[in-house]
C-alpha cells in the first residue's frame, strides 16, 4: 500500500513544479512543430514520438487543453494562442459528436478552460468570445446527454439511466463520470436540452442519474454483490439489458477482466466523484431538492469517492504508482509488489502512471473536501496521499527529461489486452512511453497544486461558469 508522507506540503513540491513546467513547454512545442495532424489526434508515444491509434477521437482536447493549462501555469501567451486558435479551428466536430461518451474530455478541457480563464481575469474579457465558448459548452452538454439509456434499479423499479459508451446502449463506462462535467456546465449556463415534442430534459438531473448509476454499478462496497466484491473495487464496464433495463454483469474493455480492477478506470472514478462533490457547492438547494435532496446526493457521491480512494491507497505500491490492473495475471510473479515502490521495468506486468496522475487529483480533491467539511483527520489522509503520489510523478523515472521524447509522463499504458502499447526490443512488457491523457492529467494536477501554493482561485471545472 502507499506509504503516505504525512509531512509533505504543496510548497515542498515548488522546485519540482518549476522544472515540470519547463519540461512541459518543450513537449507541447515539439508536438506542435513535428506531429502530422493529417494522421488524426495524437494518442500515445512509440519510441518517444507521438502517434495515433484509431478508436475514437477522444484525445484532441487534451492536446490543445495542455497548451491552455501551460499558459495558466506560466503566463506564456504563445501557448494560449496555440490552444485558442486550435480550439476554434478543429474542436467544433467534438461539440456535435453524437457517437462518443468523451465530451468532458475534449470540450471542457478546451472551451471550458478558456472560458474559465476569462472569468478568472487571466485573459481579457471579450463578450463575443465568451458567448462562443458558452454556446459550445451548452451544446456539448446537450449532445452528450442525448446518448441515454434508461435502466431499472435493483428493486425492479425505474431508476434513471446513464450516458452509454461508444460500445452501444447496453454499456456504462466508469470513465464517463468525467464527462458529466459537460452536462453540469451546460445546466449551470442556463441551457435546457429539448427532446421529441419539445420535451424539456433537465441536464443536471441526467448528470446526477449517470453519477448514481456509476456509483451503484461500477463501484463495489464489500456488500456481497458477487464473489469479488470488496470496498472500492471498480468495474470498467457495466452491462445492461436494453430491452428491460436490468443490470446484467460487469465487464472490461481495457482491464484484465470484469472481476478485476483496471486501475485507470478506478482513477477516473476517484477523480470524478470528488470534483462533482465540489460542484454541488455551486448548485442551489432548490435545484437539488427536486432531484432527491442535497444530503442523499452528497452521501451517494461521498461513499463512492471514499471507497475508490481507499482501494487505490490499499492496492498500490508504496510510491503511489499502480500496476495497470490489480488482477493482472502475472502480478504474483513480482512477489510482494505492494510492499515496495512500483517497478516500471520488469518481466511480468506494466505499471500505469496515467492512473496515478488521474488518481492523485482525486485524492487531493477528496482530502480538501473532507477537511473543509470538518473531517480533518480523514481529509488529511487523502490529501497527503495525493501529495505523496505527485511527489513520485514529478521526478525520475516518471518525469520525462529527454528533449527527444515528446511525452511528459513516462510509463503510461493504453490498452494492454489489445497489445497496442509499444514493447521495447528485448522487453516482455511495454514501458517508457507516454499518453495524451496522462500528460494532460499530470499537468492538471500540477496546476491544481500550483494555484494552491500561489493562493490563486481554487481550480474547479465550474470556474468556467460566472458565479
């Protein structure tokens, strides 16, 4: 399990953060100068160079969102210009994309970050530019909400629904909780989603119903759901019968099995639940009362957030970097791998640093949330765990210092079952490469900490909505 450093402070990481942003600038510029956009969005590196891998176009927002975060952290307007121009020129198809569950990734990371910077006064206010970003975010949330499957609860009664994955209407992905940001932003901007016969559909209600479905079916609580039920384990995919709305089974697309825990899926939940808990602070009691009430909604989210973060702490090596799946078939060959730092170079199973970067943000946000609510002891535990993970990622062997390597965060894994990740010659496993989501999320976590160090406005996705 993670050996939490109880004395680490955000300021202790300041020298590493300064070095991090200098390296980050080099990587963004290298991709901008040398990547052939005609091949599609950059996804992950092969021998240190970004390449693509067709599945869905879910990483382009991370590419340009990274430049926007770089500007936020450093004030270098060249990155703002690059991120803003590319958001305008190439991101529109993502706003109207009806075939994916990734709107929170692509559109909140670009249009959302730009609108946030304007409201925070980091870029000049422009009425038409603001309106443009707002319209994109309004439509993005509605388009994402249209990808809807109605389900039954465990009692057989109608029980909301979920945003289905690109696999089809039967498929709930744990990842999609981060796309709920698109629905919440759209709602908070005053948008209403209209369906057949002009039926008005509440976007906040759809977001909360999806979050509840994720909490109910993708997260386990040690309550006897199946033989592998334990506190905080997650399933990547939850499968439903679309004829009658009943839940059928867990499954996994990128993990080892539906009964093991793919750690990046776990990390999406770790990050998604705490940031939605934070968002509730900006939503009125009246709006929440119509949807079940603040107390029950908070309790549902908090239970899932605690469970997933606890599982991560307990089932991750001492330095805070997990292996790609907690049930990976060759982990036993590593011996007591949870009692020592992760080993990205070994003969048996790869680590996934991107899961660590995403999960670290979740730990930090949950820690602050609990501390602010008066649960200082528990809050401090999660907060210090998040700092411990970040301290590991901001240095070798995870931070990429080679100027010839376009990736920023090394030892990221995309799709181990499909064998998509590059395996170096002579190795039995993939290692040493980066991913667009790993690079973006380590930047997001680094920015989160830097803004706390500098006493800047607290960084949340709903900062893009003017209070």
